[in-house]
C-alpha cells in the first residue's frame, strides 16, 4: 500500500507513543457508524494501526474535538479554474461563454504561476477537509502548443503543489485532441493537445507514482477525443483510474448523436471505456439507457453540484445512477465553492428540487460519496475510512458553531460547512490545526496567485 513517506511528526502535529501517533476523538465516524471516545493510532508511514472505541484519553494523545470523519476526496478538480471565482458573473451567459473566460486564463499560465495557484487552491481544499484531490489536467504545453523542455513540466508542478499543501494527488492526465467533433483544436486549445492518442500515451508513459501521488488518465470528452482514439486511451490507462467529462451539456449529446448516431455514454461503452476503473464526471443529461449502461458497468459518477449550478448545467439523475449500480463521488470542479460538505449536502438538495421529495440520500450515503467512494474513484481504495490499514486521514468538525450547535453528529453532513472544519490530518500528519493551514494565510496566497494571473493577461 502506498502512503505518505516516513517522517518525524512534531508534538504539535501528533502525539507519539513509541513509533505510533495517537489521536483521541470525542466522536468518530467509523465503518459501523458514530462511536464515542475513539483512539486512532498510526505508524510513521501514516497508516492506521489500531482503532479503539470507548477509551479514555491518554496523556500522550492528540485530542480532536467534535465529530471526526474520514478524510474527504475531491474527485474532480481543475486547479487553474480557481482564478475565475467571482470574475465571470457580470455578463451572464452560458457554459459556453464561461468557457471563453476559462480559455483566456489558461493561456496565461506558466509553470511558476500554475504552481502558485495550484498550491493555494489545494491548501484551500485541505482547509475544507480534503485529503486527496483528482486533478483533471490538460494544460500540458506552452500556449503555442510546443512542449516544454520536459513535456510533463506542468504535471510536475501539480505534484509539487499538492505536496506543499499536504494532500495526496491523483494526476488524471487528460487526452485532449479536438476542438469539437470533427474540428481541429482552436488557437486557445493548442496547449492542451498532443496530436493523437498514441503521442499522448507516449508522453504520460514516463509519469510514475510516488507515495503521495497516483497516476491516471482522462478522456476530456467525446467532443475532444475522436471515437477512433478512445480505445488507445483506454488501453494506456488499463488498471488505473480513467475519468471523462460526460454529457455535461445538451449540446454535447446533440453533436454526438449527429456525428455517431449514439449518445456519448453509448459511444464510450462501444469503445470499452466504461467499467469499475472509470469515472463519468457530471453525467447530467442522460437517457435511461445511459443510466443503465453506467450502472451495469459499475462506472462511478462524479457529481459536482456547486459547479453544475454555477454554470447552469442542470441537475443530473444521481439517485437513478446510484440505484442502477454506479458508485457516487463528489468534486468541486471549477471551485466556485470549495466546500466538500456543501457538495455532499447539495447532492441531496438537488435531488429534492428535481423530485419534490426529501430523504433521497441518507447521511451515510452522502458521507460515502464524500469519502470512500471518491478515494476509490481516484485509485486509493484503501482510503476514506477510519480503519486499520487505511491512511490516517481525519477531519474534525466542530459541533459548537452557529451552524452545527445542536446537530445530531450522525447528521452533521446536513449542517456543517468548510468553516466548521477544525483539524485535518492527512497520512498521520496534521495539515490544518484550529482552522489554520500549515502554509499560513491561505487567503493571502490565493489573492496573490489570482491577481498575478489576471494582471498577466
């Protein structure tokens, strides 16, 4: 099992008992449910070695107040989109007009500015309880499409950013070949492309995992990867996570039906792209046959509610997908909001709006999407639970804030926000303490990184 590298932890980060870090939780969300007075012990590799409930704290324990959940998984991120928050609302428009702003920002990025922004964006995620992020990465080359001296320079930048922020990363290196079905890449898209899927596969072949990083791949969409290239991407990522934007907009479905005579889901199915290692992101505009194909193949559906409402994408059939057999994960996507608790709660709330019924998902199902299902979709199936053999990822949620006071701990996901996260431990290391990130003032880091990018347009 891959985990964080061995390290010495300071007394401020975790108490030590011999070679074990021990965290004592007032309440903890264990696989069997909420338990009282729980000690979680981990070795120097950040792996849980013991979980003991109903025990009094020992002098050496690091105490965690409130209710402690497993670390969260942000299964879909575009780190550079963080620069767009609060900048695209003046003129209204659609997903497609928003995309023009996104391309404008993508064109400004260089390794230094991308590193600074991604580090700050990932630190913001850590403050919200995220232990692992899946970065759907397609800003590969220079703005004119020419590779950097190291063709994976921008990938290395993202790995450095995640390490600095103290979270794990699944790098989902994205194949992006066309500007639309049957269309070449536009000038604003040239830095995303590798020419064809074989060249893309050759480039990512040199990417290797490390203790805090796993490598996967992505098909940007059926708009950006021609049908005859899909199987190459599937083969290149066999046995690893494969993600794909799917039916985020009705236009995508219409273009696919016109060009291929089938829906995007059916097209992916015909080319072998669905399955237990695959995650369909958004999966918003599906017909019944699409839902059944995704469910029968046990393809994960990553729902991104705050992005889907910000971009006016629509409300997808999350409950139907879950019932059909698709695990559900969550992502913050373009980071209009970085609050995975809100993403989980919105999964239920959007279903209420669509169905006019409450209780479409239980709190336990929402926590599963927030934790274990998301980690599994990112290639970390051992993570997302407080159990022996799992990474020691802990998120302490305060129960004494104006939002959470009086809430049933078993229903905390329906009340808490990222502002209620007090302590975050990733791989046995305290990354956030008393609501403060190890890097210091994350707001300042974000402000500086975003302003640098916008001033460079």
